[in-house]
């Protein structure tokens, strides 16, 4: 059985002044896989992420998500379509509790407005309870339930990463995009993160992962794409990509064994 | 709710209801002062939605107050010979202020921090200058002379200019306004408290904390910010209407930048985002100057035998010192947001268990 495609990016281009940050990047993410995006510093990984999640306006190209053109014009539309992300430099709502952070993630899937809240209508109360319950479940899922009422900025680093994932999961994504989730983590924390991401896949989620830690990527990902100077130079299973001459050159800056 | 809390609330309610009757004995001026204080609490709570919750630094809030005040003034005075009842004017004022809020909000959606502050400051000035100059070629606002002989409130048989006697108690005009204001204040407190822990309230706080992350988490930041501006402005409009009715006179001079700064200081001093903090800040900054007005002069007469420093001068000095001290020792305000305290409670629980 041919695995079905979840997301297809076609010829994405993005230019910053004189720098071609992304040049005709096309890639295909299949349902239920962990897809790695790697490349040297400045290769355009995060730019691709920002285009995909609507934070940057791209110059040309398009994205098909679940066989439909994805509206990249604003981040909340992307989130509504079913793509959630985390950030390389963790971006939490510092003065809100962990629980509230996740509750914010439910925004896009809920409806209550100002008047519902002021009048405390029955439907608003039901929804509010459901939001809270779901948020608690997610905190439990990522393993930081005991910290529910701690302010996000007071959480330890590893827990902040987990909280960001929980907040992203609260939007009910079909594709979860993680921007260097293991950055700054020690070996134990990385191992725990790996377990978490594998668990997400086992629960049916598709994961797009940017990562510097090559060992983590190669061990964790089902398929990997490599970006270098804004171009995709390889896309395959980790074993094949690892042996690709172009990839080795990009990482080591010269031909090996010459 | 615990029995103790209920008793406390009942006592506070009785005290608040009895207050104007007691103050009337001291002097009607004090009832007027209390009314203005409530009006400022109301305004601060409106601004708290914009600044405290959504984190949008608005230095032109008084513009919405002005819109509300002029709406009442124009729709209930001999100026155009229109005399509409309050239940038409107050909602109209709120609606117009709400529109003004959207007008200010829409072009400033991309701005934040200092830049937003500058634009809103300009907006506040523009509205005031409009009021000052809309007297020719058509005389709409009567320019700097302002609008006089504005109708007071008329609630059925209750006329807010006369004194009515009920159950053997004298209710003066200001005392009647006091009760109306108290009712309105209760409304704005409920709105603030309920929004604080709602889907929209969380979205506002999320935008305040990190706008990019809020967007990525699926919040339509444009709509949600506009909503904050519009909500805050509506409350400003209602307060403005009450102000016009109480004073019977409005002129552009009442809506200067200093008023905006005063309201903002109340929010900041009390504790941005926390309803009770904002109330405390607003009461403090409205009552203390009045107390000074009545105590500084006699005190100086007694000590020095003559007046050395005008109360007005001293007022600004104390005001400045208070703000500097707050920012130095309690940067989150006298009574910071409840989220922090929730965490503190949890910590206490944990240490208690450990």
C-alpha cells in the first residue's frame, strides 16, 4: 500500500533582499511519519518553517495540505487547517500558568465570544470546562501535569519545551512542526524528548522536525530532507541520506577521502 | 463561597450603599468627589482591558471619554434643542466610542509598545482638537467655550437635579448619581472578572505575552486586538456620558493628555491586569489629592502661619513620588495580577506537603 501524502510543498521560493533563502524547495510529507529537515546553519530550515506556518510571506510556490491548497496568508489560518508548531527559541506566555498556556491553544477549536463570557451562558460554561479538561489531559500526556499551575517562565527548560508541544497539540494538529526541540538539552532530556515524539507518531500524528542533532534525526526520523543554501539537496530514508555525497560535502565543506 | 466571605461582601455592600448618606452630612462636595472617584475606577477598568489584559499601551484613552461626553452633551442640551432620555444616549455614546476604538485600532494593529503609545497619544490629541475647532462653519461642539446647561439624568420620576426624600432620608442629586455609578461600576467589574478567565481574555493575555506565539497558537490577533480596543473604548464612552450628565458642562479642556496619563497611572500603580489592583490604584489616585486639598492648607497655616506650597503643586509632587516608588519597589503594581498569586498558593501547598 502506498502511504498517503499529508503535505506537499511545491517550488517554495523566498528571498530576503539579495539573499535567496529558499530556492524551489519541494518536499512531500507522508501521513504518520516523522520527517526530518536538516542542514547546516543558515540553510533555510527555519525560513521554510516560517513560510509553512504563515509567519513569513513567501514569494512563489504553493503548499498542498490534505490535497487542498493551504492558505499561508496568516498563522491562525494555518493553525486552523491543522499545522501546529513550536519555536527554536521557546516562545511561551511567560506570565500565564502552564495550564493557561495550553488552554490558549484551544482557542482555534472553540467559539465562545465576549458576550458568552460576560453572560456566562450555559454553552460557554460547557466549552470552558471542556477546554480546561483537554488542557489538563495534554499536560498529563507530555508529562508535566504536576506543574499545571506554575507560571510558564518558572518552569525548567525541558518542561518549557514540553509545554510548548502541549500547547501546539491543543490546536488538534494533523502535522506537528518542531523547530529544534532538542536544542540545549542534555542526553537524558534528549532521550526523553525522543520518546515523546515517537509516542506522538504512534498515536497517529505526523511530525516535521528540524534538528541539529544529527544522531537524533537519523535515529528518530522515517525520512529526511537536507537543505543547503536554500536548496534541497537530498530527500530519502536516513541511511541513504547519510551516504549521499552532496550531503557530506555540505556538512564537511569539501569532498571526503579526496 | 464561604460564609465568612459572604458576610464580608454584605458588609462592604452596606457600607457602599450608606456612604453617600454619610458623606452628605459632611458636605455634598464629598459625594461629588466620591462620584468622580467611581467614574475614574470605571475608566481605569475599561482601560485595563486594553492595557492590562491585551498589553496595548494606549495613551489616548481620554478620547473615548470625550466621545461619550460630547454624545451626551449634544443629545441632551439646548445646544441643538435635543433632549433624549439617558437610555438612548448612553448606548449611543458607547457605540460611537466603540466605533472610535475600532477606527483607532484598525490602522495601529501592526504597532506595539512605544510606537503604539505615540499613535494613540496623537489620536487623543486629535479628538480634543476636533472638539475645540468644530464650531465653524457649522457649530457642532461650540468650540473651546464648551456646551452648557446639559440635561441631568432623569430616571422615571427621579430627577437627578432635585433632592428627593425617601423613607425620611434625603437623597441629593449627587447621591442619586452615586447609586447609578455604583451600579455601572458593578457591571464593569463583572465584565472584567469574567473576561479575565475566558477564551477571549486568555487570547488577550497571550497577545500581551508574545504576539508571534499567540498567532502561531491559532489566535486571529487582528480581530482579538480590535475587540480589546472596541471594548475598552465602549466603557470610556459610558463614563464620558455620565461625566457630562453630572457636570452639566463639557469643554475640550476636560479631555487633555494629562487625563489619559492619570487613568493609565491608576492602572499601572494598582497592578495591570488585576481588577482589584486597578480599583485600589484608581481610588488611591482620586482620593489622596482631594484629601490633600483639604488638609495641606490648614496644616501649613498651623505650622508656618502662611501658605508656602499650593496643594495643586504638592499633588503632582506626591503623584510623581508615588509612581517612582511603585516602579522601584513593586514594578508589577501594588496588587499584581492574580495569576502570580495562584502560583504562590500552589508553592505554599507544595511546601506544606513536603
